[in-house]
């Protein structure tokens, strides 16, 4: 039984039904401040609200466009797709869920992998995509994250992983949990060789992802107000029967308690990542 097989908009709500000629998807309501924003303006600002600075989620492709110099990104591992190793069924067969996610995103799995340049600096990059089954980590995602680190190891270049995930993919059971150990081992190889690993934490970064490679960066950079943690705050409150502090498991709370090194606005993220790549570059050249 193989683990891999090679295989080839929100709408603006209205309380009244009104006939108009306005195309769908031209406007978007900010979930933080409630303002109505033009979708084109959000695209220009990389999905950051111009009124309150709320950071909407980005797709994997939008993340690549944000971080990587135009025309330099080279995809890798696109032939990998899960083969439903456990034949899992819940309310829907796992294969059916995969087909729906693949049709929605145009991707074979929820993680993009490749090489590119950040302000001229060569990097290996893996980006998780929340639009694909909640960015859950299955066997393929674990393989791609580990491969991104292995490429960085072989080419002596920094590795960047952008996390956006609800955790391990339950439909792949223990096989998805095994990816925690595999990715952590690949990360350790980078550490032993002195190759920088920059972890970018976005909303949300939870479950087995947060319990493994996401929190193991030489530098852990988070976007503002991103949800970061293992279990969700509601689950924790129900378990311990206590009220959690305000802002618990958000970027600012984690930075205050030493789990996150920097909180960086999305518009400065590329320059910040480049700064750390350059900072480590001198030590790489001496090896």
C-alpha cells in the first residue's frame, strides 16, 4: 500500500433581496471592525484591512507572491498526492473530501514547496494553505516540510516555513502524527549544520503543527493577533474550568511569554525575513 500516488468567494450578505447589477465578490466585510472594503483594495494590501489592520488569511499562492521575488519561485514536489492509506470514512469518504479540496484550491495537497529568492537571497520555502482541509498536516504535507528542510541542507541556504494549520489530519491517523517526528528530525539536521530555519506563524497555527516544526525556528515570527497554540482556548477552558487571560494564545500573549520572537506586520514581513537571512548569511559562507 503506497502512501503517495502521482495524479494529475465569500458573498456580501444582505438582509433584503435586492436586484442590482453589482458583481459578486467586489466587497468584503472586515470581521474585526465591520467596515465594508473593496476586494481590490484588500488585494493591493495583501488582505490587510485599511481601517483596523486586521490580517485576513492568505492562500498559499498569495503567500509566495508576498515573500518571494517575482519570477524566481520554482515549485517542487507537485507530483505528490495522498493515496488515502487508511481507507478512512467518517461522514464522507476521505477520498471524496480530498477531491473537494483539490477542486476548490487547484492543488493536490495543502502545502506549496519550492525554491526562490527573498530580495535576492536564495531560500527554500514551504507554505501551508488553510483553504485545503484547514491546512491539516497529512503524510504529504509532512513530506514537503521535511523536503524543504532537506533542500536547504543540501544547498546550504535558509529554510522558511509558513504555518497555517488546524493540526494533524485525523483522516490519516497515526501516519499524520508521525510527521511531527519526521519534520523535527529534518529540522535538527539544519541545526547541526548551522543552517538557519525561519518559522512564520500565521492565523491559525495549532495542534501537531504547533507541537513540532512550527515552534522550532531559530527565529519564530508571528503575524499580529494570530491564534497560536496546541489546543484551542475553548477546549482548555472547558478542561480546566477556569477563565483564560485576555488575549490568551494570540501572538502578543505568546511574545510576552517568550514563545514568539517577533510580531511583524504583513507589509514588513518580506523585509524582516530577508534581514534574518542576511544576518545568518555570514556564518553560512564560512562553512
